[in-house]
């Protein structure tokens, strides 16, 4: 377990971080925390890593930006993950300093110049992504090693993800083809990358994006060494079941077979939430109840920012210290509660309700 704490609670947190509990209810019974707490389940993280490594026909990179906590990384590493999608120099340092056998890839399309140089010279990073000719020039100017791999990030159309990741980043097909040709001309190993969007529920989106990638490769006339299909693999939420991983793999395999790739081309993916969403949870405490409104000690400016951004409904259950167990009431005793965070900002409100026992009160915890 990990606490999201104030500076005045560091001593309590250090002690808590050395504790292992059977479940969240046991943690609440032992610590009765007044601050938000993250509960990690390393065995689930290890299992998810193993499942992905077994199912995906290529190289699996964990998207560190999804959750960069060292204990998360440790559990995934124990599960077999050795490659990491990193978006910043601190993420690169975190991975390379924690694991000697880890490989980090600098996969942010817009990089700070000194960070490029440090990534190469201090952390031996040899894989960089670009989506614009000026960024390619920047990488060329800031690196000395000619044995680099340059990925070109291709923008994809809106394909039905929770939010589109090609509005901000990604080259058009014409731009991508030109970038591939230029990178190859400069002597770099080349790869093509894309991202279909976060929390993608449509397996066919990967096949569609691969069709676009094929057209770009035909236009560029370049043989790539790497094909990175990005992340987007979903996690289940309330009212939002997800297809089995095999359904995504089937579409990816079918799309790849249509491409004229060299036999040794490495297929890559960058899962984030699909690896870690079920391996951790957040414990918050009810500070006040006003009818069907609950005020808790975390909100959209803290750990609950994503529900506000993409309007996913998190699963929620009540924990009451007096019983030291999670309440499992009959369905008829549940009701919807509007959830407000701790700040004075009226926007600090979750867009979807928590369905909880109707007798929830101040001092209760919610997982």
C-alpha cells in the first residue's frame, strides 16, 4: 500500500509502507487512514504482465506514464516486462536505474534538447520517436551515435477510443512517408508507430490503423525494422465490459499479415492501463454527507482526474472500520451518490455517481 499524503503524515506513511495487508478492509482496520491511500496488488500486476507477454506476438513495452511508481514497475518486471515506453528523462532514469536489464525507449514526439543528449550519453537510449521534420533535425543535432532507431509517429483518425491521442501528436501520411525516407537516408534504422486512442473498445481499430500504416510504407518505399502499434488496450469499468485480449490480437495479426514487412520486423505494443488498472485501488474517506452528496478527501485535482476527463465510472465499495470488512449489502439497499472532492473549486466533482449502501456516513471509507 502507498499513501497519497501531506508532509505532516510522512512518519505515519513510512511505517505504513512497510506493511502488507490481506486486503483493503484489513488495511483500514489497522491504520484508519485520514488521507487517501493507494493499495497495490503485485500478484495481479505480475499475472497481467505474464498474460500480455504470452498473448502478444511481439515486444511488450509498459507505458510508464500510466503509473510510474517503483513498486508498480518492480511487479511488472517480476512478471517478465523488460521493455518500457518512457516519455521523459525522469522516466528513463527511473527505469534504467531500477533495472539493469531494462530497455527504455524515448517515445515522446516533442523532446527537450538537453534531455535527448542525456538520454543517449548517460542512459544509452538508442530509440527515439518523431512526428515532424524539425524534431528529426533536433534528434540528429543532439545525438552522436549513428546506430540509432528513429520511429515516425503516424496520426490515426478518431477510431472510438475514450480520448483521441492523434489530435496533438502524429504526422499525416504524406509527412510520415517523408520522415521515413529522410531518416533512412541519414543512415538510421527506421520504425513506424501509431496510437489508436486510449481505452479502445473496438479491436478492429488496430486493423484499420495497420491499413493506414501499410499505405504509408508503400508511399515511402522504406523497409522498417520496427512496427509499434502503441497502447489503447482497455480495462473494464462499471457498465463498460471489454473484449478479450485475444480479440485484439486477432485483428492485429490479420492487419500485420496484409503488410509487406521484412521477415525480421519487430512488432511492438505499449499497454498501460491494461496491465495495471486491476492491480491497484484507491481508498478515500467520507468527510461529510449532505443527503445524496458525499464529500471525500480526494478528487479530480488529485487521484481522480481521469474519471472527470473521460467520464468512466469507477467500481466502488464501502468499507466500515467498525466491522473491519467490506460491506456487501443487498442490491435494494444501494443508491447513487454524487461525489465531491476536497478543494473549494465547484468543478471538483465526479461526472458519474458512486453506487453505495444508502446508510453511508462520515468516517466511512470507499475503495
